[in-house]
């Protein structure tokens, strides 16, 4: 066993785009929608405002509205926030869509497939085993650790379950950082 301390390989999970929404279309059998270019609709009725996030069906392009604020007093909204709604600020679109309370209130789920990437340096082959890996999430992207590790190490998920030691469940999605140890192929437990 080497007397040198183990250096954890850094893996970073980054969001590459906005996820699709699992949302049933009223015109076609599709169950996916996208925010497209990211637009809000603001409607004033006297001193009350309605704000919607516009989404469109990925199959038929039908536009639907997701309620962000309903009958909110104009003065109850921060002026900078209201300016963001009027200017269709991309950061505000992302923050609204990724807000867990927003999704829970509307009963929608986010489909993250294809909306994230793993930046992982190749593991040097001459380094001693076991290897330590530290996973960091730049954005709260819920991913099953076994799928993430299988992609990063180019292993089957069964092989991941045999060779990985981790303090968290490998089969339950997580969006917080974690570490794991990759054992040699011949290791038995």
C-alpha cells in the first residue's frame, strides 16, 4: 500500500440546457413540453398582475401557459423581478423552471435527459487502486449515481454495483455532491 495520500479525481455535473417538462398536451398525445426561447407573458388587470411562463409542445408546437403569479398586486412584486418578466430574462426563466416549489405546485416533472453533461478527467492507468472520485454538482440536476458512474467510467451498471463503494444509495437520484471509491476488478466483498 502506498504511503502517499489518495487524491480524489474531480467530476463535475453541469447543466447544458433546460430540461423538458413532463406535461400532457391538450391537442396531441405528446407528454413533453419545452420552454423554447424562454418567454413570460404578463397581463395587467387594474392593479393586479398575472404572470405565466410560456411552454410549447415538442410534437405539435401548441403553446400553453404555466402560472407563475396569479392576481398578484403590482407593488407586491420586486421591480427588478417584474423587469425580468417583461424582458424575458433567460436566468429568470431557468430559475422559475428549476424552482422545486413551482414544479410541485403545478404537478409537473422535469425530464433531464440530454440537459446535462459530466466533465470527468480520464483516470490514469498507472495510478494505484483503489481510486477515489469526488462528484460536484454545479446545478441541482437529479441523477442516479449508478448511471452517472457507469457513464463516467464506461462500465455496465451491474459492474458499478460490484466495484463501487459509496455512502449514498446508488439507485436513488441525488443532486448533491458525493464521493465514491472504485475498487479493482478482482475485489470481492
